[in-house]
């Protein structure tokens, strides 16, 4: 049912948009009032109104989006509930536990716990975002050096429990989804610009 | 009195009550759908296929809702007012021929409860009594908006009865009878015999007044949502409010029947084709009630009174005088 509507240019410009409505003075004499009534009665404006609504009914150009069943497309850079991504090759979490997102978060809603695991690798044990506090500013995604935390498209975050807003497992890409190749890279804040490989210089080890 | 006659009459009454109660429900469905389509919406979609069972859902809701009687209302009058509206709407249907007479198993059925010789007068009189529903309900509600609505309904109904009466006078002078069957038979000769051709002014006047009598949108002042909430219905809930609703929609159907029979030939010569034509005409007038609601704005009460007394009534009187002069010579 839904379709993209092409809007005409609705921007206000000096040349086209504003004009003064030519309002005639109200008639004062009885004869003038009578003439106005007759003119308005027989000008057929009522039938114009009838035609407009009937035309819309015949065209049947329904603009309703039946929301839970259909959804309007949202922009790829939309900042909805966060996602934690995994590395494509190994399936490990991308997060290296650097804590930059925790540091930069202006509403102070990110908390993480880390430890050094038996491979001397830093591991993130706890990671939580209190979405009840989050203002979806996008700083965490922008600051993340590993493209690990990004914003997703999931904007329906009503819940019965406030605790539901902080679960890491809901944000982390499930392993089966990763194997199916369904993990999408985020094109928004903090993402790699297309063609950025060419601008990277090799570290000059020759020194 | 014949026992068969009594049984037949009771059967007819039951059939009319059932059909028009159901039609009032379906009327709300069509109203929502038509208004929605005209505003590029879908209307009810979720209960049943295309939302058709929305009527049943609304009915269950109205029947099971608590019947609230507020503390300061005048209780007996508050309780009886919706019954007056629904009852008078259905009482008016007694003199309306809904269908030409037909024969079932050798038994001739007249689909009219009482073919009284003052049919149209009876219909108008009972519709006039219908005024007491909004008036008493509004006055008994102990609510200022309801009171405004009661005052408006009294002013509008009484004023526009003048228009309906005077507008009908001219066709009735030509027909020479008040029976709706006689009026119908007067136009039995086909489309050229319709009264609308000889009385176009009376037709338009009666049509305009029908909007005021049923309280529909250009004249929807008795329950104008944006000014006085639901008017006389503000304090009502559950089935009492539902009876106001059924009365309003039944009235719309009955006044559509009256317009079709008096001005547009009714069921014509009484064949099946004529009967189907009658239903089509009634459907059009009912649709027009919904159509105007989507298209036209409401007018102010003072404009409504101005329209009635300074415009429509003089035209109606001139129409009656003109008809009389033409008939005399």
C-alpha cells in the first residue's frame, strides 16, 4: 500500500510562496450584502468541495501506513538502539575494552568491566548501555576505534522492565547471524569513509 | 380485528426494528469507511475482513459498558431521553412504504406498517417529537455543554420544521393527499412524472432541512465536537448513548426514504425494478449525508437561524404561493 511520494518544492522563496490575499471590504449596505449572498450561493464553491473529496475517494490513493504490519523506511544513518558488532573472520567481539565510549558518553549511561584473560588478551566481561538514559547522540559510535559499537535501526524499545534496556546480548550480533553474513556495517557516524584504504599511509618503518 | 392482520403487523414491526437497528450499525461502518477514503485513510481494518466486524465490536462494547448516571442529573428524565430519540425515530417509520407490495405464497404483503391517510404528516409530527430526546437529555445532564446543545437543538428543530412543512406543502397541494402511497402513485408514470421536476425549489429546501432535522454536518450544531464536546450526549455512556446514536442513524435512513418517495418517484409503478431504484435513491441520499460531512464545514448557530428565517422560509412561502397561482389558472 505504501509508496514513496514525490514532493514538489515546498521551500519558501520570495518570488513564489508569499502573496497578499486580496480581501474585499465587507459590504455595509443591505443591497451589497444581498448581492454578496447571491454571489456566494450560486458560485458553486460547495460543489467544488464535494468534488475534491469524491475525486480522492475515486483515486483511492491511500496514504495510511498500517504500522505494525508495514513500516516506513528509515535512513541508513538513523541512530536507534546500539549494536555491538563481531569480527567478520573470527567471530570475536570487536570491542577491545578501551573504554573510550564509557568516557565520552555525555549522559553517562555506558558501563563496562574488563579483565585480562589467560591469553593476555583484554576481554570485556560486562558491557551495558542504559537505554533509559541514552540520548542517542552517537558519540560512542563516533569515538569507537574498532567500529565495534554502532547504531542500529531498531527504534521500537518499549519495555516492561527498565533492566531490559541494558542487556548486552540483545545488542551483540548473534553468531549464527554473523555466519549467515547478515551483520551490516554502519554507514553513519564514525564509520570508514568509502575509499579510505587509499588514504592510509604505511607506517614508515624505515626510520 | 383480524388475527392474521395483527400477526402480520407485529411481524412487520419486528422486521423493521431489526433491519434498521442493524442498518444503523452498518451505517456507522460505511460512514467511517467513506470518510476515511475521502481523507486518504483506510478506516477500520482490523476487526474482521476489511473491518466489517467493527460493528459487532462496537455493539459488544456499548452493551457491556457501565451505564453511568452522574450524581447531579435529573435521573428519570436523564434515563428516558435516549429512549425518546430511538423510539420516535422508529415510530416515524410506521407510515413509510419501504417497498412496493408483493405476493409470497399467494399472500399479498404490504411493506408498510400502517397506510394511514395522513402518512407524511404523521412522519413529520413524530420526527418533531424526536426533539425531546436531545432537549430533555441536554437539560437533565447538569452539564453546561449539554445545556447549550439542548438550547440549540430546540431552536434548530423548531425552526427547520417550518421549512420542512412549507417545502412539503407545495407538492402536497399538487398530489392532493397526505398518504405516502398516494404521493408515490402520483409519480408512478416514470421519471418524467417525478415531483422534483415540477417542484425543484421544494426539493432543495426539504433536502437542506433534512440536514437540520437529522443534525448532520453542515448543521451539526447540537453535538459539535469542537465547541460543546458531544452536546447532549456528553454525560451519557454505554447503551444509552448508543440509543441516541441508533436514533440519529435510523432518522437518516428514514428521511432518505421520505425524500426519495416524495420527490424522486419512490418505488415507481411497484415492479422489482422500481423497488431496486428506491433502494438506490435511498443509498444515494444516505451517502450524501456522509459526503457532505467530509467536504463541508459546520456553520455557526446564528448563521443557521439566519439561513432558516431570512432565506429559506421566504423562499418556501413564495414557492407555495407560486404553486397555488399556477394550480389556480
